[in-house]
C-alpha cells in the first residue's frame, strides 16, 4: 500500500476523532467512568465492580488526568487513541489480504465506531486490542517472530482488563486456533514457542493481577474479576437487564451499518465456493468464524445496548474486506462508493451535528446541554447547594461539580441555600421555604429544577 494512502487515512482518523471532541456533554456512563478516574488520581483509591467494567480505562484515564489535567477532552482520550491505533493496524493487514484499506475505512467512518470512539467507554479499547491480537497471531504464523506472541498476549490481557466481553473475544480467538488445528490435523508445538508463551502468560498474569487488585492493594479484586464478574453478568442476562428483542442489532445494522453488511453478504457466496473448493486460507476461515460467533453471541444475550454494535460492525467489515476484490469491478465499486458516501453523511451528522438526540437509535441515554448550563450556574452563583434526587439519578452532575463542594443525596437535608430536585418535590420544598426558579433537562424524560431558599 502506498505510504501516501496510509498517511492520509491516519490523518483522517486523527481529525475525525479529535475534532470538537469536547463539544458534546458528558453522558451518564461517561461521567461515572471519568469521575471514578478522577477519584483514583485524587485519592489513590480503586475497587473493581463488574457493574462499571474493568480497571484499564480508569487507570489509563487517571494517568492522562495526571499529565494533562481532567476535562471532557482528556477524559475521552483513551478510546480515541485506541481507535486510531485500530485503523493503523487494520491497514497492516495488507500482509494477509488485499484491500485491507477497506477494513480500515470502515473502522474509520462507521457510524457506531466513530461515535463511540469519542465516548468514555471501554468498547473501543476491547475491539482495538482484539484487532491487534489477531494481527499479532497471523504475523507470528507468517514470521515465527516471538515479539508477536508477546503483543498478542499483552493486548489479550488489556481486553479482559478493559471489559468483561474481552473474555468473549479471547474465547473466540483461542477456540478458533484449537478448531483450526483440529481441522488441519496439526498438533505440533515447538519448544521455542512454549518458552515464549510461558513467559508471555506470566506477563499477562501480572497485568491482570496488578490492575484488578489495584496495584496489589486489594487482593479480593481478583475474585471479583473472575468468579463474581461471571456471576454478575449471568445474573444480568437472567434478569433481562437492558433487555431488547433478538432482532435489536439487526435493526441497527440496517439503519447504520449497511456498508459492512452489504460487503459481508456479498462475500458469503465467495467464501462458500472457496471453502467447497478447499481454497480458503486460515485468515478467511477466521474471518467467517469471528462473524458467526459475534452475531450468535450478541443476538442471544439479552443485554443489548447500542454501543455493543461496534462488536458486530468490525467482523462484518473484516470479512467483507477480504472478498472486496471479488466483486464486479464497475458495479461493485459504484455501489461501494455510494454506500460509503451515505455512511459518511450518517456518521458526520450523528457525531458532530445531532449528537445528543436520543431519537436516534444509536444514541442511548445521552445527557443534554442543560446539564452544563446547570453546573455553570451552580458554580458561578457559589451558593451552598444540595443535589437532592431520589435513587441517586443525578449523573453526570458529580463529574461537572467535581471541583465544587456540593451535596449529593437521595434524601433531603436542611441548611442549603439551593436545592436541585425533581418536580415531584415542588410542594415539599415550597413548605420548606424554597421557590422554584428554573427547569433543566438532564436527559429526555428526566428534568430537575432549581429551588432557592426564599429570604423573608
């Protein structure tokens, strides 16, 4: 691949990720992740809880806060950087199949991947680490260089330290390797490989133990990272937490990821023909295996949320890119260009224009601009303020008020000049001498009000 093409795509990756990165308000989940990272830096305390996913995001974000300060911009840097690395590594797959730039383009411009690469969540860390691990595996198969064993192992450790679905990715890669060896009847393992693999396992074990135990200060974190983590997510699946119907992702794919879907569907007949003719390479078999396992797992799990769409988009793009050159040149290119233009339009609109509108299926519980206006008013007026919201449903305000001494409570306490609460407590606070002065939409369907103590 020409150097100019690689540089151009990487510049585009940087531009799309960094442009107006801090324009959108911090969302509910984003603010929790950023706030816990801030607390980790400030108080040097961290305790793994599977509800908030793995420690990697918190430790790396805390490190960035320490170097560059804590802000919306710096809070989003870790997923941004990982998503840019993923684009670069995708281009490196040219060593294994033609048109790797197609895979890179989709990772660069996909509506779901672009939107959530600028979002303080763990999913782009997991996905990017898996892509690196896969690249390292096939590079080792080609070159037998031990450095790729270490890269694959380190980024596999990052996956499982970033989020629990890292185990699903790890299982996908390991099970493929086992099944492929059985398929080829190849069970040979060199002593050299075993030596490097044993060392890499020690490294991975150290990374895993150090992060989940918070620098070995919380040994119980290792139990929570394994037994308790699986128990938590099995419970979430059983109780239908964030339940959606089985066709939920199919709707999102048709709506947003029509480009990789079309490419994957076009590639299936070619794969089937080549498989029947026994011409499929290992990477073709892996691409199909990744596609099938991902679609099966994420459609079966009851826990369905829009950011998980990135884990279906990537295998469609990977599989489709491998067979892109088999398509009819004139018709195929015309359809690809048209779908790419439509993808760019959708991605750009969702990411930079209408990025807080929860009427879009890709955008979930997004905080509204009122959150920042409310936080600015609280800070600028400097009055003793209580955020009184039952159920602690006041995020992302703790993040925005991290440098300001405000009270947060699900119960009412006296002695505050200003109380921020829901409309349900208007009469109650009136009786306490407060006057309602301003409505703020935290997110669609969830409004809070400014109540100020009336001075008689």
